[in-house]
């Protein structure tokens, strides 16, 4: 498994989107990430575990809080709760020689109802994986990197301090050997076989099967009789139903002949009639309203036409009277203007035409009949014509509507009058109701009989099928018994083989781990020969036993704090080497209690060889300028976590203290 990159969006102290390239180069397996205390180094380690394992992740900042409360606290304080936070991790694994690329996105946010929602999205080889996204990721990651194993590769200074305790170290050793090295898989197979054996037992003996057959045959006889009785009951109910239906049909015909349909629809017919009456009244009211307006003037259409002509004449006379004096002054001015430009004959002709025009206009002013109409009389008369035309159109439409409604009202009244009165039809109504009640009772009885018959037939069919299966099982009972005996026999042999395999595998792994841990410890120690041998006591819950150069057992408490820390690192390193170093190591603040010499040993001998990919989270005092120079040949990338004390936010910057950026170590 190789990590490619991680992207944090508004997670913890990381505001906005912060992306870190985690890929390493050949011969340079270390990615160094620096940060002062409180800048977010442990938060980054928690993010890797959280995106992979969700609620199961062993995050340092969670404690005993519920998972949703922890997620809520992980949203950056300056982020919008509706947007929430997210972590995206990209990594690859190789299965049977083929590389698979994963992108896992875990995001959470608050909905409008203040409910925290979390989603996991998984892409495999850049294609959306529906099975993993919709609930299968939690099981799938356990096949890639089991949670118990992850703690051996994702650890911080506190984890190392914990492993310095022999009891804690024993738990880690047991978990690692069983989970990481495959012993637990063998144990699970043994347990599965044991459960399988327990289930391989005959459900019934032959005599039990015979007794069951006899019981089922008796129940089947009862079911057959019950089905016959139900069929007879249903037949009688059907005959009664037919009689009652015929009685109702006779009463219905008499009821219809007496006008029963109209009687039942009387209220509806009366409502239609009353509605038409209301419409007739409304139409008449509209006609009266039109008659109160200009409509009566249609009787004076001829006089209005003559009046309009007179208004036009008076308008022309008025216009001519007002413009006559103006025209005379204009003509005099015009003749004076062209005196020198036209010959006398032309001026004479023009003067004659202008004089003739004025005389013609003067004739128009001599109107014989002047009624003294107002100046806008013609406009008023035109508006009156339009109003009369509109009123005429509305009147014709209303008259047609009134005629149609009167015809409909007459038909509706005739239908109401045709309805028989209560005294005439009351007895038929009562008789019809009694016939319908009897039919309803008969129908209910028939339905009940039909349901009973259907249930009885279904029960009979079910018992016949069960009896047939039981009879077949008697024929295979003896064969099944012999077959189960063989299954249990060979399953027991397989469990014995697996038990021996687990014992041999455990012994082999114990020896390999002991050798790897001892070699790792001697590689890191300043004092060579302090421990001659390391053994794991499987009889004492995988306790780690240290042997000194004199052959005596050394109590781990006699070691210094730095030596115990190196022992814990050696334990993790030895387990990783035994497993093949196939997983990345994420190490947070590893040099807390070590002296300068031990720190140099870790930098020179452990970090470059801890695995194919090592993510090292350090303060400026742990990996200082001197140690950085020693570690530089093995670095692929360096980053610094820069914390703003005013906004309480962290950003990821390329480079490490005393460098000029990631390119500086490339």
C-alpha cells in the first residue's frame, strides 16, 4: 500500500483546502512534515485514520465522545456548518501484480434541520464504486489494512510511550502476529469448521419422520373435509344470493316504471331548474341595465345622422371663418415677395387664383342653418355612434342568451313536473330498500363462504406439499446420516491440520519477530551489547523477555526512558520487517526523550529503512538543522505546518525549516 496524497478541507485547524503530496521517490522513502506543538501534526495523523476507518478510527482527539460529536468538533470554527469538512485520501495497492488506485472521500456537514450527515465516496481506478460507497467500504478496508494492524504503522510519541510498558507491548505483539502475519486467518478457519460441524446434525430421526407423516395425514384429512364443508356452504349462499338478486330486479323494474329514476334525481333536477332561473334573472337584469343607457337613442338613428352632417358643416364654416383673414394677409405678403421675380402676367394669374380660393372659403362661412352646436359636437357624436354600436351588439347577444335560457328553463320545469310525488312512490322506495338490504346480507354470507372455502383449499394444498416433502425426506434420511458422518469426520481432521499449521506458523513468526526486534534494537542503540537476546513468551500472554549479556533477565523498568522508547520503536520496526514492510509508516513526534546520539541513530538507521514510505511528523527541536542534513538524502518532500495564532488556523507550506522548499531536497 502506497499513499499518494491527502487533501483536507476545513478539517480541524486546517482552514480551506490544504493538499499534501505523499508520494516518494526511489531511494527517498521519507516525507518530512514539520510543525510546532499545536500546529496540527497529530490532526494530520488522525485525518488519515479517520478517512479510512470512520467511527472505528483510533483518533487521539476523540477520547470517549460520541462519533457525531467528534465530527462536529473537527469542522473548522470559521467554516460554514452547511458546507462542513472533508478528507480525501488517494492511495494504491498491488494485487496479484496489478495496481489498483483508490480515492476515498469522507465528508460531513449539517443539514437545514441541524442534523449532522456523513458520506463516504470511493473511486477505484478513477471510476465510481457503488458497492464500496453504499456500505461496503468498512469491510473492504479491513482486507487491505486491518484496523489492528494499522496501529503498528500509524503511531505517535504517545504510542511509543505506551509500548514501553511490557503489558502494552504484549498486546501489540499478540495482535500483530495474529492479524498481520496471518495466524488469525488460520484460527478463523478452525472456528468456521467447528461451527460447520455443529450444524451438521440430522434434524429428525426416521421414527420422528414417520410420526410426522402420520400427523400430517390426519391434518390433511381434516383439511379435505373442511374444504368440502366450505364448498357446500358457499353453494347454499350462492343460491340465496341469486334469489335475492332476482327479487331486487323485479322491484327495480317496478320502481323504474313508476318514475323512480326521476324521483331519485329530483333534487338534482330542481337544482338545475333554480340555476336556470337565476341565469334568466341575471340576463334580464343586464338587458334592463343596457336600456337605461344610450340604447334608446337607436330609435333616433336618422335624426342623429342629420345632426352629425350639420355638425360637420358647422365645423367647416367655423374653420373657414377663422382662417379667411389670415389667408388674405398671407396672399398680399406672397405677392409682394415675388414682384421682382415673376412677369406681370404670371403675377396676375396667381393673384386671380388666390382671390378665387378666398371667395370659395368665404362661401362656406355662409351656413344657412346654424344650430349653435359646441365645437366638439362631431367628436361627441362619433363616440355616441361607437357606444350605440357596442350596446346593440351586447343587446343582441343577451337577447339570444335569454331565449336559450327560457327554452332550457321550460325543459327543466317539465322534468321537475314529471317527478312522481312522495305519496305515489313511497311504498316502492321502501320495498326497494328492503330488497337491497336482503341482497347485501346474502352477498356478505356468500363472501364469507367464499373466503372460508379459499382458506380451506389453500391449507389443504399446503398440507399436501408438506406431506410430500416429508415422505421424500424419509427416503434420503439414511443417506444424509451417512454423509453427515463423513463430513464431521473429515472436518475434524482438517481442524487438526489447521491447529498444527497455526502452531507451526506461530512458532515461525515468533522466531522471526524475535530476531527482527533484537536486530532493530541493536541497530538503534548507542550502547552495543546491552541486550543479548529478545524472546516472546507465548505461555505468558506474549510477554517480551529481555536477556542481558550475562544471561540474566532484564526488567524493562531498569532501562532508561530513551532506551525504553528505542525498544518500543524496535518492536514496531521488527514487526513491520517481519510483515515485509508492505505498508506505509506514519510516525508523529518520535524523538521526545532521546539524547542526541540516539536521535542520530534513528535518523540514520531507522527512518530511511522503516518502509517503502515513511511520513515523519516532527517539531523543529526533534529534526533540527543538523539532523535535517543527515536525513536529506532520503527525503522526497518536505512541508511545514504554519499556524496563525490570531485566526487559530493552519496552512501547509512547501519546505522545512532551514530549507527553501520542496525543490531544495529534490
